[in-house]
């Protein structure tokens, strides 16, 4: 049996009787934020909400650190990130256990989230020697043109509870090698994961004599987030969360001409064609719908199945649901853990009722589990509902294990229905037919930022840019050229002659 107290101790996270910490400074002046585990309903510990005075001190500290950090050569910054990745390897087990316990996802998913942090550190190390611009030919003789990228400054990161550590590191690992420093506001629903990460970073910072402020934490609710979004000293705000939150953040940051990287809602779908491998289909659909108890932005919410295989898919998937084991996520025999809190449970129950009211037919019944092992009241049964894509509730993103299954007759109509939601994050098609796959991936196919063939909607590798279109926000994190948003572009022209010819042949002689 996993000893969560031991994990907390290894990570340097203070126990409940010791109070809390902001991660950078131990203030204790703001009100206490309680961290409650959805696994057993117990209080794990506290952090203190960052006050206005504390916020100013942290931002000033970060700004001072940036002046020193930005002049460190990028490969040297990469070496620091490499060391951080090694510390994560060393602490993978206890940090994964804390993620699982504080957030409620399965232990394997918790460990997988830490592995994502390790992977992005590896990616960032390589990137630190590849930050590049372009060289262009000038129309003027004796001139050279090129572009280069410079660090932005203090980057603000606002993360959500469902990935309490990985998404932060997606941002920071890249921002650090780009020469930025970071201020992180973790979710108030999983603050101790952030404290643990900060403690791991502190070891690296101390060993390399780095300035305090390269990595900082601020704690609190939306009010602390508002301080960040309106702060002109933060040229970039990377925010992960709901579409409602993104609208507010995007508008506030744009008001001061800042940059925002938004990773918002998803209403993801899988299309199952007559030529799909149904074994793969069932596994991909099942994990996509119930993994992290349906609380991933890439969770599968809608399943479009061709009428010729609809009955078979429906029956096989319903049977698979009966085999799911729901319980303590630290027990690796269980497939599904709890929802994050009681409010999430209410949202889950309301969504089921709304689907029924609109005419939905429940294939696999839901409900809240009670009794031994379910004392937190956050454990629910994954649900399958036959529905229509135009149901109001189907058009919404419900952060819970609810899968809507729908029948279609031709691929074009299925793609149209898949695209006919306001969100545009992840999508997938299950088919062995090359023409169907290419049709789905074409410019008139899926309108999502992620489009997969023969894998589900959930789970992304760090090598590719992650993000979506429409109300998902348009941001891109992690791999490919996502690093560019953390830097400012500069075009340079050098004249190495004794004359001053003007562009476009303009003459200005005296």
C-alpha cells in the first residue's frame, strides 16, 4: 500500500499541522487554501493565498531574475533544464503519487504526467541548441538581412487541476530555455503539487547558484489570476482552463497588448467507419471517455458510429463499461478514480438529467457510488447515452465520464457533425481505409487542432504542438515550433558598405 505521507515528506511538502507555503516565500499572511483529496475526502494540507503585497514582491523578484537569466547562453539554460529533468526522474514515483492523490487520477496516469514533464525537459534541452531565425537576401547590395528571437520576460502560467504539473512544465521548460522566467498560478484545487515541483526546482537552483525568481508560485482563486492578466510586466499569459475563463483572460491581456496562449475547452469526437478495427475502437473510445474520470481536455465526449456497425459497437462498448473497476486511484487494479470535488459531481448529475430531458437514451446507467472506499462522495459511474449532436447538453463540454453515442450514414455527414460544435481541440477516425483517413485529415475534414487516425482523442506526445481551434483558444504548447510564442521576433538589416541605398529604389539625395 502506498504511503502518501512518505511521498509528501520526500517532496518536502509540509503536512497539515505545519501550515503552507507559496513556494517561493513562506508568507502565511493570506487566507488559507485547503487541499482536499477526492480519493478519501481528507485534508492533505494548506497553502496561503498570495496577497497583493506578496504578489508585488514575487513579480519584482522574477523581474530581477530575468535580467540575469536572459544573458545566460541558451545551451547553458538547457543544461539547467536537463538537471531539472534528472531531478524529476529521481522523484517520479512520489510526485506521481501526489498527483494521483491530490487530483484523483489513476496512479499510472499520475506517473505518466510526470513522465511528460521529463520528456518536455529532454525536448527543451535539444531545443536550447536550435533556437533559430532565418537569413534573407536583401535587394540592396552590401546588405545582409536576418531575423532572430529574444526572450520575452516574465511569463505568467495559469494551470488547471486536471494536469496539475505537466502543463506547467510544458510552458516553463520551453520558456526557460528561451530565456524567460516564470510565475505560476496553479489550480487552487491542487496546490500541493505545485509546491512539490517548486521544491524540486529549488534544489536545482541552489546547486547552480541561480537567482531567486526564475521560478515562482502565486496561489489563490481568480482574483490572483486577474492580478496577472492585467499586469503589464507579464508580456505573455499562458492559461489553461474553461472557455469562459479564456474569454476573460484573452480580453484582459489584449487590452494591454500582451500575448496570450489559451488552451481551453474540448468537445472531442471519434468517428467509427465500417472499415474500423473494432478492437482498437473499443479500447480507444473507452480510455478516451473514462480516463482521468473524463476530466481531460482531450477526453472523448462524442462517438459517431456508422449505421452498419452501430449495434455491434454499442454492445461491445457497453459490455466493456461493465468491466470497469472504480475506486482508489492509487490502487493500480482500478481503472477509474473520482471526480475532483462535489461541484463536479453535481455537474455530472445535471448533465445526465439534461440529456434525458432532451430525449437521450441511457445505455449504461450512471450514479454516485457510496459506502466503503467511496467516502469522499466523488466517485461516479461512467455513462453512455444515445443522443443527437444538436442536443444543447451535447454541444457543451461536461468534465465528467459521459459519452454520447450517435449513428451516421455517410462520412461527410459524420465529419460535419463532428465539426459542428464550438470547440476544436482533438478528434479521431477509426478506419483501415486510406481514402477515409485522408478525407478526414484534408482541409475539408476535421477542423480540430489535433486529428488522429486509429488512435483515440486522448493522449498527446510532446513532440507535436498541442492545442486547438475555435473556442479551444488557438494556442499551441509543447513541441514543434511552439517555442516561438515565448520569444519576441526581431528583423535585422546590416549595411556593410560606405553607401546608404534605400529599399524599393527610393532616392533621397541632398
